[in-house]
C-alpha cells in the first residue's frame, strides 16, 4: 500500500510517479497488481534504489503487462 501523501501519484493508465524522491524513504520493493475486464490478473515487482539526483524519468504503465 502506498503512503497517502502528495508525492505519490497514480494515473488512470497505471503509471506511478514519485515526486521529490527521498533516499531511505522511497527505495524498496514495489509490487503492482492489475485486473482487466475479463478478470485476468497480472502482477509485477520492481526493486527501486534511490541513488541520487534525477536525470531522466522512466514510467512503465500497467498496460505493458497485458500486451
């Protein structure tokens, strides 16, 4: 479960954006689960390490899991 604050944004396409990333707070294991209209479920896990200043934003929408 994501913390309830204004730094974590989840868009309708499943994209998660964490603004003003904090070392020691936002790193860790993130798990995603999505179910489509046919009842098919996809799950994925990503290990996130906060290393320093943001150079490039990369977003992976959940729709990639169903292709």
